């Protein structure tokens, strides 16, 4: 098992990022989906944990078959997906216990992610106090402005070095921005990757961590670059947006959409049992490098650049 801790700072508060994260995950998942492929939302409902209190439980299937590289398609079945179960008790979340984030045909592969969000520049030490981690683990600071992402995912409009928010006045981000930017928050993510196949374990675990690193950078960059789209949204509005885009995404990938119930905590709770340690942020919301469609096939444009609720569109027009 390979364990790493990632720290990603954002020029936001933790309360702002709570809305921005939900908006970004929904929009990005919709954009990355097409018929037969993409993120299928199976469940999204309130969940009560005896330790962490009220939260949200989500279960997703990330359908990947045609987006795998040729070497991976050669050893995977035609129908291939990753099941992701997540428990979000913001500002603390868990994605996956040992059986929650797995491939549909690889029982010896799993990913576990614990996440904590704090209003600081990433200087909290030993934030997880995890007794599951033996010895020291690597800590990596990811800079949303100056760390490179795969070229195919680069968008100049989403580059924090050039983006400036009309609504908040934040950005562009300059060298050393983490030391002087206010407000600032940090996503602390403890990521454990396990692939118990002799001869491939080290290679696969290192590769998956590289993919996760790219996912985190892309997702956090987009959350900031789209701030003018979600800034000012209430939790009720972003949950409604989440429901609408999830239903549209399920229809887009050609699946029978389940009765998705997206509601805020405080209603009758679900019966899912979260891991005893606690839950995390969805991992599958952003596309890693190896999930890109083959270069010989033009990619469908599955969503407009800006997805907004009708009510929000009317409000924007009134302004």
C-alpha cells in the first residue's frame, strides 16, 4: 500500500468551497460524460453518523471501458467501471473504505481517501492522527497556479495565473500567492492506494497516485475558475443544480436514470453504514490523463461552457 498526503490551497473560505466543490463536481462530471461512458449517480441522500453527525452519502459508478489505454483494454472486460461510495461530513469527508472504491473486476485494487478542510495555508501538521498509517508518509503541496497539468486538460480560461473573478475580485494568482492571499483554505487529503498483485504493485500504485495528483489539480483549478458561476449560490440552490445535472448526465450516458434523491441533511436519514473512521470527497469528479478519449476519435461536447439553473439564469439577467 502506498500512502501520500496532498495539500491543496485555494483563495476561498471553507464555507465557500463547500458550495464550489459540489457545483464543480456536478458540472465537470456532466462535461466528461457521453453515451455509455461517464459518471452514473446511483444514490445521493442524507446520512447520519454517530460520530460525525449529519452528512451526505453518494454512490457512483464511473464507466470507463472505451477511455482506457490500449494496454489496459487488453486485460479488462468490455464493461468496466469503478464503484465509488463517499460519506461527506463537511469539513471532513471519506471516500472509500477497503470495499468502497473498487474496480468491477479487480478485487485486489482499492483506494481510500480521507479529507479535511481548514481555513489556513496548509500548515497544520499531523492533521489526520491516523493509527492506520505506519511510519512516515510523503506530504506533497499542490499549487493550483504553478504546478503543471496534462496538456490536453489545459484551458487558458481556467488558468489561475490569468483568471480574475469579476464577483470576488480574486486573482490572478502570482508567485508566492499562498503566503499573502486572503482568504485562504486548504484541502488536506490522505490517499491510500493498494494493488495486491505481485510484480505490478509498486508500478500500479505509483501510477494511480500520479493520476490522483492530476485529478486534484484540475478539479481545484476549475472550482476557482468557475467561482463567478457558483458564487452566491445557497446550499439549496447548489443541491438543486446537482440533482438536475446528475439526472441529465445519467440520461446522456445512455443509462436508465435511477430515482436520485438529492436533499440536504436534516431529513430522515439513510441506513448506510459509513466506515468507522469517517468519509471523503468524490475522487472521480475530475478526469485523469489516461481517461481521455482516443485521439483519433473527436470528442463530443456534452455540455455548454456554463451550466446554470433557470432561476439563477433569470437572477443573473436581472443583475
